[in-house]
C-alpha cells in the first residue's frame, strides 16, 4: 500500500509540475488539425501538458502555439494584436515560424504550408527535447508536386485478362483494404513532405462507380463494391489531412470486361477504333467518377491502346475532358480538378495544343530516362520532349518510372539522386516529381527479399532511403553537398546504431553501388524498359549484335552522356580512329572500381552495427551482389570487344583470348547465384512474356540467377565448340548447317480476298520494280505471301480475318526502317500487350532483301484454332503466310546486310 501511495505521489508531482502548452488551431482545417496533433504528440513525449483551443488565451504565461493559414478569419482573429512580417510568405505550401514572448506562430501560405510548419516544429521538439525559446524559420518547396505511386497491378495476368486489367478486389489486392497499412504509408509520405499519391490501373472505373446506362459494366460484386467505396473514401480523407492529393491513373482505351463481353468487344487492342458506344461508356464512367470523388485527380495515359495521334487528340478533347466537365456540372462546381496528361506513346504537345483552350488545369508528365535510372546528364530526343512540354506554361512532371535496371537490389545514393533532381530542373525544365517504388512495383507492398522467418518485407520500410532522398531534393535540390553528407551520415548512424565513421562508410557503399547499374545499362543495354532485366545479366550475342534484339530508338542518346557503344568502339579501335565520350573500357573499369570500394566500405562498417542487424546484413549482401555483377559484366564486355575485333581481323587468336574472360564471367555469375539463392525470390517483379532480355519471362520463368546459370553455361560451351570447329575448318569458315524450310499450313482467308505470291527471289511483293525480292532466307522458301496494296496499308492499316483448324503462326515481315510509311514492329516499350502472340521478338533478323526498299526482319504471331482476326496499324508490312505453330524454329541473324556493314558474329554463341 505504501509503495502504491509513493507511486501515485510521484505521478501527481510530475503531472502537477508539467509545463502547460496551449495549441491554438483552426478546427475548420483538417490539415492544420493534423499538424496540431503531431506537435501535441511530440510535446507530450517531452513532458508537456497539452491543451487545445481555438483562440489565444488572455495573459497566459504558459507556452502557446498558434497554427493557421494566412488570410483566413481564424488567423486574422488570433494575430490581430501582433505584428507579423508576411513579406516572405509568398509561395504555395510555404510556411514561417516565429516567436513573440511566450507564443510561437506557425503561419502557412495555405493549409499545406501550415501543416508543414507544424511538422517542422514537431521535428525541432523531438531533436531538442523541448519547445524552443525562440525560433525564426521560413521555407517552401521547390517542386510543386512531390508524389509516389502504387500499382494496382500483379506480377502475372489474371485468368482470361490482358495486361493492366486488374479489378479492385480483396482476392487480387488484400492490402488495399488494410487501413492500418494505408495510414503507415500516408504517414511515411507526409513525413517526407510528399503531396501526391498516384494509383495506377488499366480501368479502375468499373470497380468504383456504377452507371445507370451500363449497369452490367461493374467488374466486382456488390459486397466488394461497397468495400471499394469505403476504402476509397477513407483513403482520400486521410490523404487530405496530410496534404496529399490522390490521383487515379487509367489507360486508354481499356473497357470493363463485362461491358466488352456484353457487346462482343475486346477489352483492349493496340489499334482500337473509337466508336460512339465506346466513347459514351468512357465519358459516362469519368463523369460518374468525378461526381462521386470530386477531390481526386486523373492521370490519363492515351498511349498503348489507341490508333493514331489524331485519335489521341479527339479522345482527350471529345471524351475525357467532356466527361470531367459533365461531372462538375452535376455537382454544380466550376473549379477544375487537375488532369495530368502522360506523354507516353503519344504526341503530348499536339494533344495539349488542342486541350489547353478547353481546360486550363492541365499538367504534363514524361518518364525521366525511360523505365530505368541511368544518368544525371539526360539529353537526346527524349530530353527534347521534356523541354517541349515544360515550355507549354503548365507544370511538367518528371516520372521516375519502373526502375527496371535497379530491381531487386537496394538503391540509395543521395548524391546521384540529388544530381538527378537538379537535372530535372536545369536540363528538362520540370518542376514536379512522380516517383515509382525502387523495386517490386508489380508486387507492391512487398519486396523480393527472402527472410529467415518467411515474412515478406514491406517495400516502404526496406527502401526508406529511396523515398527520403527523392523527397528531400524535390523539396530543395540546391542543398550544400558537404552538409548533405553530414545529414545522411546522421541518418544512417541512427538507423544502424553506429558511430559517425561507420555511418560514413555505409553512405560510401550506397554512393558507389549507385553508379553501377546506371553506367552499365546506358551504354550496353538494349532498352531502358521492362523488356530488359539488367541485373540478371546479358548474353554475349546481345552484346555483340544488339540490333537483332531491336535497340529502342533514342535510348542511348537520351539516357546518358555522349560516348560510344560497343560496335562503334570496335570499329574505331580497328581503324585507329580517335575515341570520344564514355567508352566501354572506361565504363567497365569504373563499375568494377565502384564495386570494390563499396565492398571495402560496407565491410569496415559491419563491426560497429548495433541496431537492425538483419537489415544491415541484407544491405551488405546487396553490395556484394553488385560487386559480383560488376565483375561478371566487365568480363563479358572484355570478351565481346575481342569477338567484335575478330569480325575485323578474322584472327582466331582474338577468339582464343575471349575464352578466359567468359570463364571468369561465369565464375562471378556463380557467385551471384550463391548470394541470391537464399536471399531473393526473384529479380524482376513483372513475370510475364513482356520480359525478353536476357531471356523470355514467359509463364513466370527465368526470374532468378539460378535459373539463368545453365543458359550462360550453355553459351560458353557453344562458343568453345564453335571455336574448335573454326580451327578445324580449312578456309577459316564453318560450313553452315543445312536450313530446313518452315512447314507451312493452310488457312481459310475470310478477308481480305487477295491474291497470293511465292516468297522467293524475283517476286515483286507490291508489283513494283523496287519491291522485287533479291535475297530470301531459306526458312521462308515454301511460304505464300498475301498481296496487299501499299497505299491502302498506309491509309487504313492491315486487317486479316481467317479460319484455321489447328494452331498456326502468321509470318510477318517488318521493314527495318523508322520512316512512318513503314509499320513499326511490336514494341514492348510502348505497348505492354505487344507480345500476347509472341510477336515481340525478331525471329529472323536481316532475312530478306528487296531491290530498293529496307531489308526485312521476320516476326511471328501465334493463333489457336478457330476464327481469328489481327489488326495491324497503318504502314507497309509484309504478310508472308502461315506455318505450323508446333514446329521448332530457331532464331538467328540471316545476315542479308549492306555492302558497307559488318556481318554479325553472334552465331559464335549458338
């Protein structure tokens, strides 16, 4: 009893002597109230007794904090007796904090500014363990929008659906209904002063609204629909408290599956034709969404499932914008919600020119350097697009997208990120950031890490430094570098419980590995996009003959500083020409050096780690992984340079010298397998046929280093075998294998009712002299092409309807040209559904020569038995006939090239 009395007395004395703090805040502002609560939480942990009020107490000697928005009745009423200098408070989301006697004033330019001022004071209280006696600070963000995105997507397609088609259901997205998870994520965002959250989905409307005219279009059950309404309302309200604008993204034109089935339509198709029915359904979906969720913005992606830029313009101005306006009219509102136009796969300047006169509150968005992080010196044609859009007068947003070259290892180089944000401003002219998860976008909220317990790590926790760094420099990119090093040292010391020196070493490791993937991809990669998983490596055939794999146009010029690709370097080296810019030997030397320094730094830090040891161990392993990758890739490039030299020298000694480099590369790759086997579930979170490099990811295969190892072993074995055959050949050339023509199949053509032609030398495919075939790959010998009219292909496109009794492949010849009169081949960079029939890969490169037209690459489209239809876009393309889908066909570079071109040497690896 005596003990209890003493305890009570102690508590009473402590409570009675606690300093009182009165927080005066505007109860009408959710953001101000949220900021006030954060100050209260911080103050209470330091022993303050907190009282809330709506006006300043008279003659109080206790501490008082007044939080409000400049110019409001609340602010005027509570500051009338004080003189506050507001001359510096001129920018959106800006704030100033000042003291007069016992009162701290937190004034925001707007509600978000007041919130950020409150959070700033809360941080000061936590750091100094008390309220400051005096404080004078003002601040405002540099970037207008600072946001993150979450993909309402999955690693694989849902049964019976295409890419991006994921209704909002508990089965697909159980985490979407986890309110505690949302609070955790939104708190992370506001702590980092982020103000926009993007939800990415193909067609979200059928999960969130019901249409009177199309009641059957809803894609979810009534029970799930109610849950979706509740969660979306909860999310937007909680986000608003934190100054976060929720933005719903959607692709065009994608239809709800029940709607599509009802009208016997496809949910999406590359060459979608706009019809009154499709336009009416989409417009009414948008109207219903705006009417129901007026404070939610829209991110519009016109690309990937539209026909032409003209269609893009019409769809945006005649369907989407009227849909938004109709929603506002129904609400009786005139204030336009912001709409963001994504430039992906469209001519955004052309669309904006027509849209701005109709709707003023428009933003534009483009990928920073595609779907990877490659440089802080962007340029090239993609850079020009950014400059064009940022010059329109509206806000231009930089989208740090997918990060295909960083997945799945940790990335957190503050120096690289700060330089990148500066480049967004100074080179591209942008003033907003849209940030993707650093890894596992398609598997959010989890990472690819394996843990000892089997528990999945949350991406927001693992990649804390990713979010913190981008947000910090989006707020202010001009921070002093020396001070930034000290800042990050302190952050890392706090996280891992180390001394300052060890924290500095951890930061050094982050900075060093931060250069490896960007430098590797920007000069050796084939694409910056989802099609390539860089950290699984590359085949030698891809390094020495990337053209066969279709290098994405504009990629290398746009995603790094000037320099030389491997083929150009080899040519200049052989001709004793001067080199310029970044060159392969330099880059592989640098990435190896980065790996070496990073490993040394992380090893020095390890003994002093006292907190979060398991996570540090995972970070350390990632550093080792990057080091092994850098060493492996360096050896492969050394081998590739020797193989390319052989293409000029014809000296087998060059190939002999390549062998030890390939053997070393394999050893390093085996090390990478060991480092990842028990630590990662996968390398890439998109586990579909969209992944093609280094190898196809069909049906979720080839997503780990262990799976790739046999392929790299086979590559080395093939090279050694071909080298022996070369040495045994009398004239230094291996006798080519006999090529068996592909087995053809008969189909019933329903349309067009066109004549056929033999695919052989001498045939004039368009009936003109310039279209005469002068070289044809032997595989194509027995094919019968379909005669089509050039002008009709250019103006109307090419549509085939046919009936087949068994599975077939349609053989299509794409002209190797970037001129608009020729149909561009399927591109996974701009069409995520571009490999549904296996059409994305070049099966035979340089397979046909025509007299005066570009040479031909062969692609194939697979069709099941039945009635089938294929719609191709506008432009010339050759329809070369049908073959048996079940026969084995080998991909290769046939080698029908120009007289001034070098013959490909990738055959050495097959």
